């Protein structure tokens, strides 16, 4: 069984199915078994990576790519065929889908890939630059409709995920069945990890919290990818730990 990192970008339009949802569907097709020892396999989490917002860059609403990792016995040709078929079926008519597939066991220059991702957050990149780098690194990069502009974000998303310091996990986390977000619930770090399958709880200052630490949780509970781990991001307010607010999550 091999591990692959896959990223898609620019598959949607206003009022259509989002790129993140399409990414989750592809992941499910490639590796149907999504649970390990009764918990969700966190490696399958889809991460959203924010890219540069600029008048020269066409995008639907936020210009973000969606990336995920899968472990599968399928070979490369089978993986790519499944990805392409689903993109062609689900992508919006006005979209410009791009697909990037990386064999994590291959010999690629991770620093170059990370650098491209980080540059794509602050500067306009071109399709030519993306294709040139992909060919050099052995990343399979392809376009599947429209202008194919999504290949830039697809390649950038791979680099940002590999950096281990970028990305918000798609969707919100499910906690205790009685928790609906309207009222504050207090749980320990250990309880949160057990209920969500996350790997750690980290503060906005980079501090890893102990399993005994109590957390005050309210509203939408969102996770991020930081320090190469899927984590609940929290902040300290008047000596108490609270889940990060929307503004604090924007950095990811």
C-alpha cells in the first residue's frame, strides 16, 4: 500500500458544489476505509490552503486549493483515472480544474515544492512555472477543463500541505452529541482528541497543551494543520483556553 498526496483547485463556481466537497468524494473513492481502530483516519482530512488574492488571478470566492492524503493499493493510472472521472463529472461548467498527484515515496525536492506553495500565497504564478516545476520534481500535473488555471493552485497546495504549517481542515469537528455550539462546553484536551481523532491541541502562540488541560469550547469547532499535525487551535483569554475565533483561523 502506497501513500499519495493529491490536490485539486478551481473546480467550482458560485452556487455549485465546492472544491472541498469534491476532494472528500475523491478521497472516499480512492480509499473507502476511512476509519482506523474506530476513529477517523486523520490523514484523510482535506485541508484548505489559501492562495494569493489578486486581480490577475481568476477565482470563485477565496482562491484556495484542497489537498488530501490517501493510502491505497491502487496504482498510479487507476488513481488518476478515478480523479479525472470525478472531476469531469462534478466540476462546474465555468471552472478551470487542476489536478496534482504526488507519490510520497518518490524522490522529489520537498523544499522546492514548499517554496512554490509559499510563493503562491504572496505572488502571481503562471501555468508555465507550475508545469516546469512539476516536470522537474516528478509531480503529475494536469488540467481538466476551461483554461486549466487550477494547475497552479493544485501544485501550490501540495507544497503548502508538505510544509506542515498551513491549512484549515475542511468542515467543523463533531464533539459530544449534546454539543450544538450555542453554549460553552468544557472538555479536557484528552477528551477532545478522543472525540475528534485530532492529534494535538496547540495555542495560537505555538504551545502544545497537556492532555489534562481544560478547554472552553463554543460555536464552530475548526481544526488546522500545524507542526505537521492535525490540531485544534486555541487561545488563552483571561487564563482560560478557548477554541480559536474566525479571525485567528484566517492565518491558516
